[in-house]
């Protein structure tokens, strides 16, 4: 099987032109349930075809990730921000099912909206039919602002120097993106998002401290 994507928690294999298999080391039935729920509401998410334990067979999306487009300079920070914000706003309008957990990782995110909580450019695939959102592992209930704040915390933790010769351009794009997201996240939501990220042991402490420093600098 051809490996076409790998994250921290799973591997994605192409089965054929129309299907992928995502293999995770945790049960994905709740995640699949959320994906089916939002798809029914017209949200741009791949169709779930089959679920068994940690394995999910789903519709294969064709196109680069929004992260790849940003790094290549084909999509700029302003357009990327518009895409992320639109995906947030459309999601938050879908009623959250009552079986969706609140207070993920023990952190109260306020509110009662359906949140993705991992909405960043590597989880957005830019297809000919528009951007689509993958990786629904973290979906939970909370305030809209908390979802924006988690996206902000993830992007504020990215180190532009990791992009070598492109570092300055990436820093500018990220700065614009973070500002647009922070505008939609209250100070309270930023605090909750940082607590939520800190509660994830797989996130590097260095990433979080970078985000915290940026938050402190922005509030001065
Ligand atoms: N339906 C799909 N069609 C095509 N490619 C996909 C599909 N789903 C996921 N991918 C690719 O695989 C990558 C990893 O998938 P996903 O984000 O679901 O895994 P993950 O391990 O949960 O990621 P993370 O590291 O964010 O936890 C995605 O960034 C994307 O490039
Ligand atoms: Mg991912």
C-alpha cells in the first residue's frame, strides 16, 4: 500500500484512486460518527466508508494540503486565513450532537458549539471542489472562540526558522494568520486553548512556550 500521509497519530495509505485507509492506534468510531454528522449537514469532509477499531476507510481527496500551498507560496497568509476562518464559521453553525464530549482533556472550553480543535493548514486539503477538512480526532463541544484559539496556539508554536531560506516569508504569512485567528479568540479562550494544548503530552513544551511568548508580546 502506498503511504500518502502520516501524522503524529496515524498513517494514511492510498487503497486506489477513490479510497484511503487511515490506520491509528486508537479507536476511531467516535471520530467517524462526527465526520458523518458534519457531512450530513453539508460540511466539506471526506465520506467515511468503513470503520473498524483504529482503521477508517474513507473517500480519497486529491490535492495538496493548505500547508504545502502556503510553503510553496501558491496561497498567501491572507487567503489561508480566509480559508481557515470560513471552515471554522461553517462548522460552528452545525448543531453539536449531544453525544459529543464537552471539556476535552478536562479543560472547560465554554459554550456548546461543535469544535474541530485541530483546524490548521496540514489538516486542510485543497481540492478542485474547494478546501476540505480532515483529522477529526479532537472534535468536542465548546465555545467558537476556543476553536479559533486552538488554531492560533498551534500556528503560534510553529518556528519559521525551520523553513530555511523561506523563514522570513513564512514568518510574515504566519504573523498574518495568527493575527486573524487571535482576533476571533478572546483572552479567556486563548488561556483555555493553552491549557488544552498543555494537557496533550504529545505536544512539545517548546511549541507551547513559543505560543505563550507570542501571546504575552501581543498583549503588551
Ligand atoms: N481522505 C484523505 N484523502 C487524502 N489524503 C488524506 C486523507 N485524509 C488524510 N490525508 C492525508 O494524510 C495526512 C494525515 O492525516 P490525519 O491528519 O488524519 O492524520 P493524523 O495522524 O491524525 O495527523 P496529526 O499529526 O495531525 O495528528 C493529512 O495531513 C493528509 O495529507
Ligand atoms: Mg493531521
